[in-house]
């Protein structure tokens, strides 16, 4: 039997090129199971076939457990022995956990995945542990009116969600009828419907303070901190939040701050039942201390993984995650843990990164302008093209993204320059 890792792809994408490259660096064959791609399905499936040693596609736009079990049986019949399963698409995180349980691979329990991605359960759990002072309740017309009447700053978001879909500050006029409209929009979106569905919404205290994300690996219950991203620009729109640019490590991050954050992260993850895997946690540093926004039991989106690679000698989060999943025995797990411990103890590091995401407004794109400046980006990606029409919606639409790296000691000179110049690196012009 030939060993291979299974990659779960949503509609033909979900970092397939990056995941395949990471698997090849681990010396692994690759099997891809994808839900049906949108639009030109055959073209994307042909592209996946060029990446992998075997590709199967489901009939629907959302993978189900039956699709996974059928694929495993079929591949075993062809002489493949799946070694592990991975997906960066949060909607398939439970499916990934189910596959790894079947294959005997250390991973989160499927029920733990459900708990971690339930923002209402998570807040209640943290309150019980004494790790959060933030109040939360399920949204209803009565609860929304109570918060508004009391003048309590609040934030409304789906109980489960992705990409800041339907997330916004509480404001006069927001009611369950409007939230239901947003939910119906989610249920019609073929890309997000399986993850968000027709959601419940929750309301929480609005969190003040700078926002950060933490990139963490957990192994046998111990958390290892591999990266901290300070979100330098966050724009709150009517029904979504745009996270525009990040720097890592933070500009004035002292070793004592890293130690305090590490202890808090360990308490949060362990207290919520997490023991294995890769995590992208979002939090704000409030006057009372750290307050969690959410736990994503996966690699962070945008350029989070390449940003970590800048600081980890070219090894990104996918490399660390796959190495953990593919560790065949306790000796390999011990080696992986030793590498994580060495990186965890060295923070901040010598190199730093800055990345910016570019978003679109509704309208038809007439042209896309790329501008150069003295500090050229290490990576520049554009996802759209002239002639595409962007419709109104309750989630962000990415135009592209860019990443820069530099010496950490020069951060106070480089970052102001990048904040100014990077905003014009990729610009969409509209026909209307």
C-alpha cells in the first residue's frame, strides 16, 4: 500500500497549491477530495489533477461524511493507504477530525471542533473559567432592544461564521428581521452556505483595544506560540469587518508580553478542550487584559501562513501542521514538539513581516492598477480581473493581497513607509 495524505478542498480551492507543496516537502503523495467547483468546474478539476496523485469530486458544493468514506474506500481499493487528512476550510474541520479519528491520527475530537467554533458556547465557557468578563447572549428583538435601551456598546455576529460575514457593531434599527435577511443571503451563497447556513446570531459586549491574532500549534495539550499579528488597520462596515493590514511581530512586543500571552493562550485552549492541531486565535488587549474574539481551529487566512514563514526560516504553518499530522510514531512526535518548543522560546525574532489585504466595493471593475514603490513586496496576488461585477453583500470581497519582509530592528522606520505606500500597491477602478 502507498501512503498518502488526503486534502479536503472546498469547491476546488482552499489553499490546494500551498497544501500540496507542503505535503511534497514532507515526502508525501497527495489525494484530493473536493466538493463540486463553482462555474468552470472541469477546468479547476483539471488543475487539481495536475497537483495530486488522485482526485475525486463530490456531486454537491459541500462535502459530506458519506463523500469522505466513499473516497477512502475507493482509494484503498486502488492501493492507497491514507496517512492523515487535512483541510484549511473551516467548514470541513469537523470532517477532517472525523477522518483522522478513523485513521488513528492525533487530532481534535469532532465534538471539540463544534465547541470551539460555537462563539456562544466559547464565551460561556471562558466566563466559567474566569478567562473572560465579556457578556453574551443569543440575539432576539428583546435582547437587541434591551442592549440599545441600556446604552450598552455591543457587537452582533453569527454564532458560527467565517470571513466576518454579518458581523457589526450594535446600532439603532438593527433587528431580527434584518439579521434574518443576512442569514438568507448566507444560505444563498454557494461558497459559504454549508458553513454558515441560516445562522443564529449572538450579541456581546463591544471590545475596545488593539486587536491581535495568535498563530499556535498544540501538541499533546501544550500550546506553542509561533506568531503574533498586530492588526494595524481594522475597518468596521455595516455588516462586516475588514482587516486591512497586519505586522508581525507587533511593533513594541516585549518578551514579558509574549510570556503573558502564552500563559493566557494555554489556559484558553486547554480550558476549552483543545489538545492537538493548528489554531488561529483572535483577541483584543482590553484595559482588563486579554479578551478572546474567536478560536479558529485551522491555519489563519490571507497571508498569515507565509508571514509566519518569514520568521521561521521559511517554514510556514502548513509545514508545521502537516509534520504533526504525519508523525508516524512517538519519536517523530517528540522531534516535532522539540522544534516547536525552540521556536516558541525565541520571540520576537530577527525577521518581521507586514501584509495588506485589498478589498472591493460593489460595482463593475474597469481596470486594476499595480503601483511600484522602493520597498517591493515579497508576494503580490490579485484574485479578480477587469470586467468582473461585485454585488452588494454582508461579507468582504478580496481584490488581492501583498506581503513584505524586513529586519525586525528596522520596524519603526519601515512600517510608516509601508502603511503609506502599500495602500496604493493594488487599486481597482470601477466603470460606474
